C-alpha cells in the first residue's frame, strides 16, 4: 500500500514537472503524438521498417563519425521563433531513400543549389554531399540542433563527398531568401500545412520573378496536398516515402494564378 502511494506521488510529481516545462497544451500535444506513434509502431510491418531505418541511421553515424540520430519533440528544444508551434519532431532522413530520391532527379547537379529546409543535425546535408551540387545549404531554427550539425559537418570525412561548398544557417526557414539559380528544395516533413503553404508561396514568388528549374523533394510528405494544388508545380516522381515536384515553365505565363492560402499563415518569422 505504501509502495503504491509512493508510485502515485512520483507520477503526480512527474506530471507537475512536465506541465511546468511544456505547458498543458504542449503536454497534450506530446502525449497525442506519442500515442499515435505507439499505435502505429505496434503493427509488425511498421515495426520491421522502423528497425531497418534505425539500423541504417546508426550505420551512417558510425561510418562517418557523426551523431544524427534520435527523435526529439519541438517542445524539448529551445527554439526562439513563433513558428515553433508549426514544427514537427526532429528525426533524420533515411539514408537509403534520400540517396534514391536525389539519384532520381533528372538534372546535372553542378547546375543546382540544394537547400534543406529544417536541416536538424545535418544528416540530409551530409548525404547531399555525395552529389556534385554547386552548393549545399542547411537552414535550421533550433540553436542546439544547428550546433550539432556544425560539429557533424566539421567531423564528417567521406571519400564519397563531391561538394565542399556547404553552408549551415541558423534561421527560421520562412526568413531565408531563396538564392537565384536552379534549386533543389528539400523538406523532410519539417512543418505543418500552414508553414508549408507559406514556404510554397515564397518559392512560387521567387520562381515568377526569376523563372528557373526548381525541384521540391519532400520526404514523408504529410502536407503533399499543398503542393499538388499549387499552380506552378507538377508532380514528377515518387521514390518510396519521397515525392518530387518540378516547376512548370508554362506557369510563367499566368502570374495571377495562386496557391490556396486558406491555412491563413499570418505569423512572420
Ligand atoms: C524531421 S527533421 C529533418 C532533419 C533533416 N532535414 C534531415 O532530413 O535529416 C525537421 C527539422 O526541421 C526543423 N524546423 C521546423 N520548423 C522550422 C522552421 N520554421 N525553420 C527552420 N527549421 C525548422 C526542426 O527543428 C527539425 O530539426
């Protein structure tokens, strides 16, 4: 009986601490996400797939002497941006599907800048170095993750590396001005439909001002519908959990056409 009471007291204390740290809404958010993930992970096929991806991620870290693993909820990180509420958990791209998706791009890599929006600990940025991009950029708004990515980039030694022009920027992806030139815009499910819509509006505006080849490569494309209805993109490929879209040259002719902004993004970074 005494044991049960001390367990209950311990649980209440833990709950109080968690509410203090994350707030009631934050805690509800974490709990819901974890329950959904747990329910999903109970399916044997999903369990096997998760194990395989974890193994590939661990192999990647071990081989290149870096640390890109883990799953971290945004409320567990210190992020100084109003857009934190639109962010999803940190988790690196699966190396195998990343490589297959980038290999499927019908491009000469030398002509393109690769940008990872929400670069986290830098796994996708490091993987992109296996391709001869003109430049690789990672944009991450969490200081802690950005610092780990910088450390990883410094330690990363790979005989496979074909691009040394790599830049990591600690900033909100919404505030990052798109460079001129052809682009591969990479998203590993970094944020919700609100920010994805805003991001697409930025890409579209940049494209209409300066029509060029822009690819959107979207891993775990939870908000794919936002791009599917956008007037200046066409879906070109699906590689496992990755979807790829490309700008359509003919949409230069219809600058009045729009992207549905019914998600109503109003917060500025
Ligand atoms: C699923 S992780 C992807 C990590 C990395 N791109 C990879 O594929 O290995 C998504 C990342 O996006 C970041 N993120 C979310 N919203 C962001 C924003 N508005 N600006 C910059 N980074 C953001 C998160 O902090 C997290 O590190």
